């Protein structure tokens, strides 16, 4: 893809800067969302990394964490 950089071609400091810049951009974009859009994006992120399923239920091994911390 044009404009994409292979992170392994960068120095460690350059990798940290690239990741930091991407997170700052994502955070700035997140701040512009409505409360409902933020909730949806957070839900999608938790599903994407496997902490919850589409229904919002904790997946293994996070069930115990949810039982302990969600009331």
C-alpha cells in the first residue's frame, strides 16, 4: 500500500513515535464523537480484541473479571 511503512524497518524510537502519533490522532477523533458513538466504538473495540462478544457478554477468560467488577 502506498504510504504504509513496515514498522520493523523503523528504529525503536521511530516505532514508539509512530504509535504515539497514531494514538493521539485516534484520541482526538474519539473526543469529537457523541456519547452514543463513543459507546458503540468502545463496544466494537472490546469485541475486536475478544474481551466481549457481540451481545456484550464477557468471553473466556474474562468472565471471572466481569463477575468480579460488573454489578
